[in-house]
């Protein structure tokens, strides 16, 4: 019996080169599952994604998912993609095995945490305040460069990454630091600014988009204090959960988040299409 993909919906294309199409996984003429193939939605048209891959229970453990994923990679090659990404739920043992068996390497993971009833206290001697207008202007001018570097590291051509970063950043802050649902806070210790936090409403909870401890103040526990501040700000805004993304190579951050009770929700993998 032959496992193949069959389109189950139209090919959708955007002006920026993004495209997506749903497919059925079939064994001969029998439907046994589904998946969605995308490209250009996050990191430019050269980076594709395989999402929502599900094989019906009676047909699992027969290699259907493996063949379907390989067929999806061929579709992405035909679209001109040079890299492919997958995001696997942390509790999907089969999905994690499949990603590793097909040569995907984990590059980041999403973490989440339910907030305690009582928000945590900040360490003694540490205070927080809202970012000033001048601080916001300086931070907003620098932030896209860091995001562009992340986009390039995930497969977007460098020539496109900075323009995308500037556009995305502007879209997230239509009203600057006064944008609804956004918290931009500064952490202070002994009168010095030691770090800043960007937290925003996202989905059903709050999301930590960025935390950074200022140079010269690292290694003193301020990263932990910033995360406690994030939880306090999220609770004050009425959220019950906090989520974030951490790169697999950032071992100190992963240890910090684990010690604070954050647990993986999705593991993100990628590989180059040869």
C-alpha cells in the first residue's frame, strides 16, 4: 500500500510570498490523516513549516506519519524552501521520536506556568517602575536589531530579517509604550537600572517577549527578579498563566525557568532541506 498526500483545500498565497495548503494523508484512496503545509508565515518564503500532522488511531505505528512528513518536505522543496520547521507538543512522545528520526534538531522550546494565587514578592532592595518615554525611544530603536538576528538564525535571509523585524515591532506597538495590553517595565536595584521587561497579553494568558539584564549587573540574580516581576505584572493584568520561548542553547535561562516552575509546552525543531 502507498501513502501519499492529497490536497484537501486551495493553495492560499499572500503578497509577501507566504503560502499554505491543507492535505489529507491517504493510503491508496483511503484517508488516514491530515497535515498543513506552510511557508513564509514567520521567517520568510525560504522557510517552510509542517503543522497539524495527525494520523488516525487505527493507522498509527505503521510509518504513515514518516512518509507523510517526507512527502511534505518534497512539497516545500517544490515551493523553493531551503529549511523546514516543526513544533511538537511536549507530551507527544510519538511526535518527538518522529522529529528526531527524520533528522530535525531542536532549536527552542515554549514554556508555560500557571500563576500562583498570591503573586511573588520581589527580592529585597529591588524595585520596578514603568519605562519612561525617553527609555522607550532608546529601547525601540535597538530592539529590532536583536529580533532580526533571531530571525536570521532561524533561517530568514539577513537582507529580509531587519525589515521584517522593524515591521513586526511597529505592529506590536501602534501606540508606543502606551499600547494596550503591553507592559514595559524597568527593574532597579540600589538606584541603578539593572534590567527591563516586555510582557504582553497573548492568547489566553500573558507572554514574556523579552527580558534583559543590563551589562555590568549580570550574575546577581536580577534575571530571576525580572521573571518574578513578569508574574506580578501578569497577575495584576488579570492573567492566570505566563508563557515564553527559550533557545535550546541558552542553558542558564533554561535552568532559571525550570527552577521557577516553567514547563515545556512545545518543542521547536528545524532542519535544512538538501
